[in-house]
C-alpha cells in the first residue's frame, strides 16, 4: 500500500530476482515498474528496458556453458571472509589483493579494513607483502600490475571519502634486477586528476605497435558515464601520454577491471552496460591495426554468473585463467544475510586445436592459386 511512496522499489525487486537467476520474475518486476512508474525516473526506466532484454537473453544462455571449462574456488588458503581480487603474475609468481588488513588508524565504528598485497607460494602458502603494505598508513593498496619485462609496477592507493566510497590514485615504482622494489611515485596530475578516482591499472606491451600502454578505470570527465576504461601510451623515456577514453567499449554504466592478453591481442573487462547474466559480467574485445575495437562478446558461463564476475586474467599458457566473484559458493561476512564478498577462482581451459583448410582463388579469373599464404 506504500508503493506510491517508493516507486523505484519495483526496479530494485527486478534486480534482486536477476541476482538469483530468476529471470522470468525479474522481467515481470521490470515490466511492472515500467507500466506503473516508468515516468518517475527516466534513467531507471532506460535501465529497466535494457535489463528486460538482458534477462531474455540470459534465459537462453543457462544451458550453454563453455564446453570443457571448469572453475573452482581457490580455497581457504587464499580466500577469507573479506574480498580477494586483482590477480597478477610476475615471473611465475602469483600476487593478489585482499581487504583483510586491519586499519590501525581507523577511528570509525564499526572498524573498517584495508586492502593490501599478498603472494601465493606453492598453491597453498600465502605471504603478506608487509614492506609494501605499510607504505601508506591508513590507506588501501592493491590492484598490482606488472610490465611485461617485470621491471615496472603500477598499483592503486585508495582512501575512504564517505561511508561506502573510496577515491583511488595510481602509483608507479621500479623493480631492480635483484627483485628489490623501489620507492613509489604518484603518477602525474594529468593522469591522477584531482577529485576523481583512478584505479585498476593494466600495463601491457602492444603487440602491433610495440608501444607500452596502460589501461585503467576512472570516473574523470570526458567519459560516457560512471566508471570508464581509459588508456595511454608510455614512451621509452617513460613519458606518460594524455589518457584517452575507450569510447567504443564504454557505456553509460560502469566498465571496470581491464586486462589485456597480449598473446591473443584481446582485452577482457567487466561491465554492467551490455546484455549479461547479472551484475558485472566479463566481456572480450580485440583491436585491429588501427586500434578499432570489435563488438564486446560476453564470455558466458562458467566465466559469468548471476552475480558479480570481474578481474579476469589469463595465465601465459592459455590453459589457466583467474577471476574474482561473489557468486554462490563464495565466503561471506554476514552469516544471516550472506552478504559480501569477492573470492578468487581458478579456471582450467582445455586446449582448442583448430585445423583450417583454405582454398584461395584469383578474384578475376576464379582460378585456384596454389601456394598462397593466408
């Protein structure tokens, strides 16, 4: 009887059904919201229409899990009741971030935790990078990204700005030949624009141009809305170019956790702005030689679930991948409501052997061209 006081409730009811993979109930809730209160909030109305399409699409995908791909929680040796995220690899060493760390400078009640970096040894033993984690007292460190050479590291330093938001900045350091991490330096102001967040870096070597690039996520002006993916180039003299918005990928909703896989020339990222199974889904896109990107493709199940799936990363062998998710089976802080958190998952991907037979013909004469190279 109070629905007129809270007209957006129908939209949120649709979101909750969608998060349970109950797509038909979600469609019904979204349609009810549109018919009764669609003129109350034009932004939510456009989202509801998009989510109806997403639910209809997702309902057809439930039985189309990627053949042979298996996914498993990385277990209590890695995951805790807090969030584990941002997997990274340097010279066969596996790093990740977690917000399990106590904030000893925190005066808030209830106490808040901080993010820090850890290394996984021998698939079981986890070592905290204490010398690194104490560099910025009272702030969260994480989202480590190493250059292809292993000589550079970009990471985020975040601080609380209110009860639920953080503002992050990008920092950079060098690693010497002995593996000693140098002193961090904040990236320039034209990258860390004041008043906005800059996070989730991904350092890559562009296989086409040979340039070193960095993808990152920001809500800075000039984007399409919410959090967008941006990129820049890094010269041999370590001059960082002006960031450019990845307009062909970004939507009016959030795009986050970019990861570029150089061997396949593929960008993986998570988004709420495309047709998906629910929450953040993981997508892929590839650029051509002119840096024009293909239409993003949803990876489907088991890479994606009804909840949030993000921080996708492929290992060098192409047979192993990692992601973070709060899907069913993840640990949670609140036993009563099963709320929070992200866990790290490992995927085993079977090799895909393709035998391609090609016939080549002269366009004008239609004569077969033997010995052609494709």
